[in-house]
C-alpha cells in the first residue's frame, strides 16, 4: 500500500505544484512550443481568413475581430468549423509527434434594420492541451523506488463575443462588441511504481478556472480606386484565475490593436495586408514567475481570386503568409511562428451554402533553445445562409 509520506492533493505543496502546471510550464515538459504558458493563440479566424494568412481578419464578417465587418450583412449566416493540428517538435535531433482536435469557431449573424447586423460567436482564444511522461524515483521507508509520472493538462480560454455593426453609408462602417473570456485548465498527475505488487498508483488532480471581459470597437472606410482601410481596438478588462472558489491571481485581458488595407479593384480578386499588436504582457501577473510573456507584433498578407466555376459560381482560391510572435515562453525565451497558407471556397448550394477549406504550414522556434516545431493546421468550415 502507499505510505503516508506520499502527500495528497490537499497539501499546500501539491496545490502549488498543480497551480504552476495549470498556469505555466516549460516547452520540454509540454512537448510543444505553441502551448506554453496559457496556451496557443488560436486567433479565432474563419477558414477563409486562415487561408489568407490572417490578412482578411479585419473585414471578414465571419472572423470575430473587427465588429464593423458585421455592418450591412443582409442575410442570416450560420457557420461552424473544425481545425485539427498535426504537430512535430524536434529537440537535438529527437522528434515527438502529436495531434490536436479543435472546433475553434461557431458563429451566428443576423441582420437588423438600416444596415445594422448583430453577431454572436464562440471562439478559442488560447488552447492548452498536452501530455507528458517522466521517470524518476521516490524515497519510501529508506528505499529508493523507481517511479513513472504521467501528467495530462486539458484546457482552454474561450472568447464569447456579442457584437453589432452598422453600415453608415456605402463607404463607411462602424461596430462595437463585448467579450467574455471563460475557460479552465484541468491538470492530473498519476504516479506509478515499478513494483506494482508492493505499491499502488497515486492520482492527483487540479482545476483552474478563468473569467474576464473586454470591449472592442472598429471601423472601415473606403478610400477610392479599390482601396479600403480598416482598424479595430480591443480593450481588456480584469481576468482572474481561481482554484475552487479562491482567486489565486488577477491580471488584464490583453489589449489588441489591428489595422489592414484591402484592394479589390480587380474584378474577382481581393488582396490585403494586415498588422496587429497584442499586449500579452497584460496577462503576466496571472501566471507563474517562470513564464515569459511577450507582446506580439504580427504581420499578415493574403489574396483571394476567382477560379473556375462550380455549379454556376466561381471557386475562390486563396493564399497567404503570416509572421507571428507567440505570447508565452520560459525563462526569457521568446517563441515565434511563420505560416504559409492556402485555401479554397466551394459553393455548395448557390448563395445559400458554401464550404471553405484551408491548409496552413507553421514553423515555430524559440530563442536560446534547440527547440524547433512544425505543424500542419487543416481547416474545414461550413456556411449556411437561410433565406430571410
């Protein structure tokens, strides 16, 4: 049987250990560069936006980034998507593969009156899921016993947004939205012993929950000759972390500023450049002291062109590039990501339904380390536009 020297989860030491795991860990323990700290910034982009490297985020109504993009929508839109990720981490020539399943976006848009439309969405803000196995030993009654520890963390912070956009005129749109951030991280650790006849296993678990809010505003203005400028701003309010009913840390949801320029002066084509700055350091006090929180400056470029017709409507062919700074590292290390993207928009039922596909090739590195990570992110989304 297990001796009393093995502490239970109720002890302060175990609570501190699990709080640290649930809020921040090293890349080597997690087997991933992208899911350090509070997790990977999924971005909340639609499949269309992801296929263009994120460059369409400021004006794509199905991407809950700039609420002004909702303005002027004349039909109800229902959309949902899935985005599995196939990831490989390489450390000093040794590789580890993993697969993640995500449903990063569900959205409903419905028109109101006089150019106003309302959008409700649920997106993945930060995704943090990993497993790791380590070996070691424990001293029990003066004897050293080999052990194996299996740690599993399943968690995410989600962004629930309610927004409204108004098309003031054919050349100008504005919007406003409120955000609710909620989610949890569940951490479990199971210790097993080599001598299973003498010792049983130990299973501890912990749950950290998050709650916060933010407000975003945006605008879009047509400049002429096919050019349109967009901008949005999100102001984060307090976000807190709780273990059971106790607030263990507080911070602010990250402030974000984004701008983009679109050119659609060529019939059937759209080109865009975008930039965003996200103050992830606003969240620094929410996590562990070992976590490095970096403000990100992200750049995006993408295009969409009309291809051959399918069922009387053109296929939409997309491509893009993104250069991102990831928010979380460890001990002063900074993580970065480059992405090459492509996508396809397929009309399924005329203007009533369409299918979007995307593929993204991401390469991630972390300064001051031998970590390199590559990933394929595959996206599939369906849009349904019922007749009003």
